[in-house]
C-alpha cells in the first residue's frame, strides 16, 4: 500500500520579522512547513509533518514550542506555547528528538514552526496524483511480473531446474539530507561501492546498518539498466518513487492508538534506557545457526516501563526470547510540559553468534 506523503522541498531558516542569525538547516520538511530554530544550530532533527487532515480542513498558522536541553544539547522536555491545536502534535513529536549543538546545552529555548496552507494544498494534490499513478503502474508491473515469473518457472522446470537470480551491480550511490560528516559515516556503513555486486542478503545487511545509525533513514534501490541498480539513502523518501528496503513483516498484534502519546525515534529512545535485561540466546536457534535483528514497535508508559509490544520483523526462533527480555526494560520517562507522557517507539534486539 502506498502512503500519502507530501514531498519534501526546502524550508526557510529565518525568524519571520526578526533580524537574527540562524544556522543552516537540512531541507527535510514537506512543502508548506518552515522551521525557525531561533538562531541555534540543530545538529540533527526529525522532519515536521503537515498533517493531511489539517491541510484538508484548511488549518494553518505558527506553532511555538519551548524546549529544555540537557548537558549534551538533546531535548529532554518540551511544551507548546501557542498555535493551532491540529498542528501542535507533529511539532511536539519532532522537537522531542532534536539535538542542538553543545553551545546551546543546559538551556531553555523557543522554536517556531510555520505551516503555510497554499503550498501544502498544491503539494498534497500533486502527491495524490503521483500516488494514484504509481499505484496503477505498480499493479500493472505486478501483473506483468507474475506472468513473466510463471512463464520463466515453466520454462525452467521444463529444462529440469529453476534459474537462480543474478545479483545486481551497483551503478551509483547517493546520500541525501545529511551533513557531510554524517554522509561519510553512512557511506562507510553500506559495505558496498560502485561496481559491487548486490544480492538480497547484502541489501538487508545494508538496511540494518543504516537503521542502526539513524532510524529516520531508509535505503531505496532503483533499477539502472540491465543487471544494475542505484542506491539512495535518504531521511525523507518519496514513497511513489522506488522500492524501499524494509524488514517489516505482517503484524502480530497492533499497538493501538494512544491519545496523548508521542512518537519518538528508536535511537533517541534508546538513550533514555536505564535498565536493560539481555535476552537468552535460544538453544535451538544456536544449533540452527540463526542470528539477526528482532524489531518491535513498543508503547513505553509514563513510568518508563514497557506496556505493549508489536512484532515488526525478525527470525521466528528469536522472537520469544527478545520479547521476554524487552518486557523487563525500563526507560527514563519522556516529559512534555514537565509531565511524563506515553511514548511509541521502535526497539531493535540484535542476536549475533560468536565464531
């Protein structure tokens, strides 16, 4: 299923009507959203979404948030001072994952996010048009692929064996939406270079490495001619463009909508972990030489304890052990306006066999 997203373009970095310097920010926000950090450098932050429902209802305006920073410049508490009710939650969810430069550490700051309706409406209409076209093309491609696969399997069986797909050759690699330093780090984590042969196992490992670095990032593969593929790592993908590598599996029980809960990235939430129980490696998984990452979507309660888990992906032999361990983890409460709130986040449990 294709999800509707407003494509990301540039965001202005100047306070409206205030003559003050602001550090350059990455263009990761959707059209119609302008983030104004108030003169402080933001090392890393999540995009601020313009909710589709707000666009359709014609809601726009400015949201002002007050954030408190710890000794490292990470936001540990936030509250909304003003702004339309429909636009407050996306701002709150974003700023809780912001990391400011060390010069701003141990301070309280105000940031503003401006939501402009005309640009957002135009982009939403264009996004819907692209999505509908992409869905139609995807259905046609799926139909053709299934027919071609059936013909190929019939021919291969007639010859006495099924053909094994050949790995693709990497024709290009791009990293978007990151600083030069972060870009170099991500390139080092990919494990491939232009000219390398890329099979499904290498692609999955590449995705896991990138998510471990920053769970806002995704990896996209695009066909680039016969036997070739290009790689794009981005923090704001266009879902109508190409294939996103994902280890997501069918749900085994949904994390229900939680009124008042905020969504926090897995890497950000991991920094709040205060008590961790390591999972026991299942004997059967060891014997079968099974290893990998088990990922959950979790609800962390106001007291920091895990309240609910939903399996996202992972080897079946490792899931139960991971779940039993994670259910005993405790986090430092997440504060909004000085009060603890529930958090929805992702948790990765890594199982690695020793040689």
